[in-house]
């Protein structure tokens, strides 16, 4: 581009980042679709499978062999016998139940379907994405790994397309397609539910807490795949698709059930391979947004997925698919001083993981999530979103925006993130490109002003949802989900910035800072992934970084820290503001609950509390007492509530199946006060007007 | 087998081929008092018997003692090049015989020595006598290439129980360390002298206590001095028409006292029992006097069995002297056999079934594919694997009809003993079970050859060392349900540990199942690697073997089935028997040996118990 750019030069270029400008090879990545655009899809899906590597101890078996072996396994027999002898059931009916469970669960992997799948998916992907970038070194590594070890794929989960992509990429690179642990809801999707099962997906119920038979069958089914190494086993450690595009707190149950095979020395090691999939534009973005607002989601369905927003005709930009460095469970256990000898005294099919093993699995789960995060690719759009959220009134001029985004880009590079920033393209052009890609969220006016759009009203059943605050909220929640994609890079710096920003004087003792930091970390531990026991290290690193960029200065030996309020502190503390204000509102809601003679509020279900707090937020928004739309995000409110529970500030009341909680007023108000010192909140009196009024109208009744 | 020099097997198969294979000369004892006159001082077995690669680059075994002696094995070199990557041009020759100047100056205790002299007990401080020790890799490697930091200062040769009592009394009196020495076949470092020991160390060599004191035909027992070595014991009893049936693979050289002290196991335990089943009574000379029972009875209930405390004590509590053992009439018939299985797994399943039905023949062993191939490499003539192995069996049948994959098959070797009809019945039953698991009979020669190879296998380590390959075996016991996983995981682990240590060549790891029990089996591993490019191969070997042991324990296996703990497995003792367990052993040691004169440092000694 020439030097003499006019202000609006970027507008004149149709598509500065069109497909032609995106290279097939980029850094360590290569585009899988490129060859497919040039060759026959039919040939592709019919190619032979001779080069697919195999686990060295694998014995060939069919899907029905697997089922049969699982039913006959010691583990399942043992549980069945127990159920019979506990008089819970008679033989015939338990066995029948076992067969039914397995039939509902098992995959039906077969090559014919895979070919069909490949044929079909390659077309879909070519329509959806410009490029699907895969790190080639990861592929090579996987192909070798598969031969030597049982392998677990642990991908991030942000979209339905995750498992389709993984299987497709495996097919493309001649890696055995994984057996995928998928949630039962997917099995009900008409065509996909079936197709996925043919392609190796097996379906697990969402909750089966104490159902011993189910647990035994599921464990055996998974472990059987591990032991025989039929194919990699894939599951989503976050348990479900992350609606917020941040990593969810990992679920350990499935992981430890899988790792048991190693703890009990059935296999000599298991390799865990984190996989990070970064989408420039998430297909389900608006579905998620409404779901987060509490609008009931339509049932999972294939047509829902594709029709939702005319998906196939929408440009979804590029995808980055990064296969991470495998983690050896053996190494992890050796480092964790785990001694497997403890399992020598019992038959191995009896469920008996030790506390140490559960603890180790949990640590590993967290570690895996951090590993996934490290390899996520940040689209420039996530930077734009982050800056836009801070824009006053939801509007900002492109010049200003460019400046800020450019600044943020440098910070992120500096923090070691991979930002997919195109080389040799003007910032403004990049921004314009992404504005086009996300034209459902933002608009660039003729005068160069960026503005955030409100979402179109949506139909749910017969009702039409058209509340303005709400539809604005939807856009904001979408935007915040893109911001969330970079939060893992900056969150620790943000926490320190909040602490510094809130300080009244110009210097602070480092120990006091750490204390406040630790408080914030605990409070936000459902929101972001922190490793327990690493608080101090994380804090120190963030302080060092801020020092490095000139935001802080260590003043003396005693660890007094001096600072001037500068750009870094201001920006990074502002990023965290929506979270803190939402949590504060949640506390206010809890404190406003009427109490009985003992000073206790009526215990309520988690969900109810979150919805009521959202309601309070909605009113505050409507009256512009607060401006933060994220208060409407139920996920955030529920995270906040769980943190309060974790921190012991809530009374727990376990009733049949569900947990009821009520606030400990003293403790919750302590948290609220602390939050008020860290972030600017509306005054007490302002809030008082709202919280004393009984809540009459609930959100769903507005629909 | 047609090329073996002495086709000893007659058609009725109940001939004395087996005894012949031991090749015992007529003298009173097969091994002289000065062992080094007949045996290698720095390697395994007889001086006249060893493997080497001849001018035509073919493997050869010298001497006349074994069936394989004097034969040329064209496949051997190739096998060694393939499996352990030897380079014929890269040799690590052993150092010449050591002299007094090369070994530590003996620590003396003149009072003790003169009292020994006075008592008329034979002794020596000759360098060669002091140097004859155990057969752990560590020891052999030092003899070949290094220097010992500590050796016994004196060797004494008691001839009877009373001599031992005298020696122990004197040792107590003069605070001298006594390390019992039987046949020196220990593979656990149990005969190594603690480097830090500043007292005089006496090696109490039991080899001259080699008499059978009496044979009681009514009760079928015999009282035997503990220094007798296996081959002498069996030969002498045979003259009277008896045997003990205790045949560890080291029986040519290992002693009765050594067996008791290590809880040894013989290959024919299915008929005769392990050492603990064979022993009726024995005396142990301790620092507090002689421990023994008052009667020679088959069983008694008199509190915890003291025999079991001393069996396996590895020389830490006292000296075992006179042992009363069960004897059996010689079997009328002895017959070998073998079975070919499509793979190791089906072989294991078959063994499990045989154990379940309690119809195991005197010996049943299962070799994995690598070991089977190895056996083939030691064949006299260079034939294809299958024709070499499958004499008398149609090659077509195995490969075409049964579709066996030669890279997967595994082989069981069998030894039946009893009268003719018993043997016939046993054979029938075992082969029937084998058939259920896809096993087909592989002929008698192969079985016999398998057992013969057992004796010469020990000679291989010396040629391996010649070509810069360290090798050792280790064993364990494991429950049936874990056996296959354990074998696979241990091999995997070793391979990976070698790789992680940057060894240039993949190791050779193979295993075999050597004993079956109701509740599990004994598994033997052979592990060798080419150490070119490594600074301290023995140290590396020990590290890797420790990893393998840790893997075994994690897989539900034991610290050892019969070799014992010695020094090399001490760190696994406490995890195996619990801290109070170690404490108990230590307490007994403290009582019986208050001055710690049996300070060989084995077992629980020096283990820091948490108690
Ligand atoms: C090639 C080979 C094959 C083997 N095969 C087998 C086998 O099949 N089965 C098996 O069980 N083992 C086997 N072993 C191991 C070894 O042979 C046994 O441990 C054997 O029992 C040792 O006997 P030894 O007389 O050689 O004792 P040594 O090696 O001399 O001593 C072993 C230990 O016992 C102590 N000891 C020796 N004699 C006495 C005594 N009279 N009183 C008190 N303590 C004493 C010593 O101090 C030492 O601690 C094998 C070893 C080799 C090298």
C-alpha cells in the first residue's frame, strides 16, 4: 500500500484480506482445505487407508466386538453381580439394562460412513471457512505417537464443529479417527446424531451420578479403547461447549476414569494431547448469546444448527487447529510421586482410585486447560472486541480504535500470545475486514465511526423477544465472548491492575497487593483457570511484566511498589470491570433477600438466585444506574454464586437432588464491601431503591 | 538336534539323557576346593566352556561338557548383530588375571587367625581365593575391567558343623565379620563386601562341608552338609536310587546352604516343591548359639516357623550347616516335550489352565517369541526357523494350515516325570489343554534342547560382555490376571528408559514364564543392551533394572520370586513388606547378632525403616 493514504483509503479496497491474500502456509500452519479446493472430493473420500498408523499392541476388533467384550468384562460383571446380590434387581433385568445402556452408548464406527462423512464435510468446510490452518508438526508427531501409545485427544470445545473438524482432519492426514465421547443431546440430532455414531462418536448421559451400572459400563467402554488402542479417545475436558468462549473449569470424572487404566498398570503410559481450535467467527455465537441471557435454547437439532443464521452462506473466516505437545501420564505421575503399587492388593476391575490419583487427575485437568490456552490463536477481532467493550456509548472512531487495537496487539505479543495479525496490512484495513466478517455485531458508518448494533428481535416459540435492553445485551454478550478469547493471556495482569488502580495512594506494600490479588483470584476462580498453589508465582510474573512495561516500579528492598496510573493499569483494570460489577450486583441481590427471625434468608436454588440477580441488573441497566450489559449474563452470575459458595459465604441446604443456598449476610456483605473498594460501583442509596422493591416481573414472563 | 555330538535320547524316551547332560566327572566333588583351577574367575562356569565367534564369523561353544559343546552356530553372530547391534570389531577384552597387588591389602586380625589355625581349620589369604565372589553383573564387570574396593580379607573352609560353631565363636570374640559363601552364584550383590567395613572380613566358604551325613530310607529324608553343590547332591543320591528333585538352573554350582539362605526355587518344583517344601530340619549357627528344632517331623505348630525366618535371610543371621531334606525315589520315566502356540498370550492362557487343573508336569515353561528365536539362533545348522525348530512336524502344517506367524509364535517346553503310565496320562492331558488354546505339540527334542540351553544361557553373558553388551536376568512372581500386562509393560518401560538415556541401540528384552502356581506364575526377564557410547554401563544397567523393578511392583508383581533381595533390591524391601515388617526383621537381627558380625549388608540391614 502506498504512503499517501487518504483517511478512507481502506474503504476503497473491497476485501483487503480476501482468500487470495491468505497464504496456504503460514508460520507453522498449513491450510487443509487448499488441496481440497483443487481436487476431486470423491477421490479424496475414496482413497485407501493403508497409511493409517496403528497402535503396536492393537488387535483388530469391530464395534460389535467391543460391545461384547465390554458386557463380558470383569468390571461390568462385578457390578451386575453386586446389584443382584443387593437385591436391587434380578439378573435378567440388570443384564437387559446393561445391554440397553451399551446400545445407547456405543459407537458404530465403520469405514463406509467415514468416507461419506469426509465427502460431506469437505463440502461443508469449504463453504464455511476460508482456511483451516493446522500445525503440520503436530500431525507428524501424532502419527508417530499413535503407534507407540494409547492416545487421548483433549480439545477445546467452543462449537459443534469441533468434533467434526477433528475427525475430518484425522481423515485428511491419515490418522485413525477418534472415538469421541459426546453428550447424549447430540445423539438426538436427526442426521448428525446418526452420522457421528457411525464415525466413532459414543454418547454419554449428561448426569448419571450414582448409577453404578452406567458408570461401570461407561468406564469399561472407554478403558477398553485405551487398552487396545483401537483409536484415540477424544473427550472435552470442559464437559460441554463453552458458551462464553473462555475455558470452563475442567471436569475431572471422565478424565480420571480414563486414566485408571494407567494407574492400574493395564497400560504402560497414556499420552494426552491437548488440541486448541480457534474460530474467527463462532457458528453458534447468537445461539449462545441468547442462551446466556436465559432465553431457552431451541432443542439441539441439525436443521437448527444449519438454518440458524443461514450458516452455509456466511463467511466464517479461518480456523486454527493446533495440536499441542503430548503429555505423558507416566511422567506426570512420576513427577507427582504417585505409587501405583497401592493397587496390587485388589482385582483391578474394582473401582478404587486413591485420593492422590484423583488429586493428580485434577491437577492434570487444569494443566491441560492451560496447555490448550497457550496454543489458542487470537483473531484480531478479539482485540477489537476488547477495545469496543470499553468504548463509551458503544461508539468509537476507527482512528481511535486502530490506535487502541494496535497498542493491545503489542501488549499481547509481549505477553507471548499468538495473534493472527496479517503481515504488511494496515491496522485500519484489518479492522475493516473483521467488521465485515462480524457485520451482525458492528457497523462502520460513513464518517468512520464504529458502532455496536443491537440484535434483531428473536422468536422463541410463538413469542417475540424485542426488549431493547435485552437485544443490546445480546450483542454485548457476543462481543464479550470474543473478548473472553484473549482473557487467559491478560487475566493475571488485569488482577494486579485492578489492585493498583483501586489504591488511593501512590505506593503499596507488595504483601498487601498479593493478598488482594489472592482475593480476586479466589473470587474469579470459576471464571478463569488458575492453578491452585501457583497464586504467588502468577502474581509475581504479572508484577514483573507490569514493571517491565513501566507501569510499576519496585521502590525499595521492603517490597514497596510505586506506580503512576498509566495506560496499562487503566486499560487492564477496565477489562475486568464488568466481572466485578456483576459480582457486586449479585452480592447486593443476596443482601436484599428478606430474612427470617434467625436472620436467615430463605434458601433458594442456584438458578433462581442467578435469575433474580439478573433481574436486578436489568432494572439497573434500564435506568442507566449501571452501563454494563454483561450483568445480564447468567453464566457470569452463576459463576459468581459458585465462588461465593466455594468461599464459604453461603449456607448450604441440601435437599432432594438439588442444592439450596442462602447467604451468610455478614460474609457476603464483607465481599461486597471489598468489591466496592476495588471497582467503582453505584452508591448504596442508589441501589437501595431497587433492592427493597420486591421483584415482580421475571424475565421469562416478559417473553 | 541331529548335529549334536551325542544323540542321547533313545526311543522310549525314558533314558538317562538328562543325567548325561549334567556331565558330572567321577571325582568326589565336581568342583575342587580351589575353584579357580576349574572355573572361570571372572565369568560363568567351567574354564573350558565358553562361546566365541570364530574366524569364519560363526558362533562356537567350546569344551565337551554340554550338548552344545563343540558345535558351530552359524545363526548366532547374525542374531547378536540384529538384536544387540554388536560390532565384531569393537571388543572389550577382559583384563588379565589380577594379583595381590591389584586388590585391597587385607585387614588382619592376628588373634582370630591364629585361633583358627589352632583349631585346625583351613584358611587362605591368597588373592585368587579372595577374588572368587558372586555373579551379579556388577561383580563380573569389576573382575573384567576394574578393581574391587573391598574384598574378604581371609577365606576359611570349615568341614563340619562344629568348625562353623568355632569360627562364629571366634568371630564374636574378636569382632570379625563373617560372610557365608556357598557356590557364589548369587545375582543380587549379596556377596559384595560393604565398602565401609573396617573390621576384618572372613569369607566362610562352605564348599568343604559337602557330605551326605545319613540317608533315612524309612522316612525318605537325608541329612546333608550345607556346602554340597546341586550336581554332587543329585549324583550321590542317584547312586542310592534317590533324588531331591531340587534343580535350580544354577545347580551345577550353587549350594544347599545358598538355596536355604535365598529361598531358592527349582525347575521341577511342581513335583518336588521349592526349597521351603523340601526342608524338614536344619541348624543355624548364630552369634547367640545354634538355632534348631528338637525333632525331624513333617509339620508342627510351635508358634511362627523359625525355618521361615532363616530361609531367605541371605547370610545376615547366621550360618546354615546341616540340613535334613526330603528325598524321593528316582522317577522311572522322564520325558521332554514342547508345544507351539500362535502367540505368547495363548501360551499364557494355556499355562493358566494347566495350573487351574493342577496338572502341571514337573516343569512347564513358556518362552516368548524373542526367546524362541534366540534358541533358534543357537542351532548348529543354519536352517529356516521353522524347519530348524519343527523337526518331525510338517512346516506346511504350522505356517499354512495353522497360519502361525513366525514372528509371533511362542513355545512351551515340558518335562514329565513319573512312571510310564503317569507320564503318558500327564502328557495327554497337557496336550489336550494346549489344543484348546491353539497349541500344537512341537516334539521332544525341542523340549530337551530348551532345558539344555538353560544351562548354557549363563555363558552368554561373557561373550556379550566381550562385545560391549551388558546383560542380566531378573525375575518376579505375579498374579495370573496381571501377567500379560506386566510382561508387556516391563518390556515397554525398559525400551523407553534406554531411549531416554540416549542409548544408541534398542535393548534386547525378552521373557519367559518359568513356574506356575495356583494363584500366579514366575516370570523371568532377560535384558541386554549395547553400551557403546556410555560412560558407566553397569550403573546404567542398574538404574534401568531398578526402573523395571518399579514397573513390576506397579504391575502387581513381587520384589523377587527366588533370587532374593541382596543389595540391589533393598530399596524395594520396605514397600514390599511394610515398615513394621522391616522393623521386625531388624529386631530379630539385633537379637541374634548383637555385634553385627554377619555384616554383609543384605536385606533389611541399612534399610532406613520408618519405624
Ligand atoms: C545362571 C544362574 C541361574 C540361576 N538359577 C536359579 C534358579 O533356577 N533358582 C534359584 O532359586 N536361583 C537361581 N539362581 C540364583 C542363585 O543360584 C541362588 O540364589 C542360589 O541359591 C545361591 O546359592 P549359592 O550356593 O551359590 O549361594 P551364594 O551365591 O554363595 O550366596 C548367596 C547368599 O546366601 C548366603 N549363604 C550362602 N551359603 C550360606 C549358608 N550356608 N548359610 C547362610 N548363608 C549362606 C550368602 O551369604 C549370600 O548372601 C541362579 C543364578 C545364576 C547365576
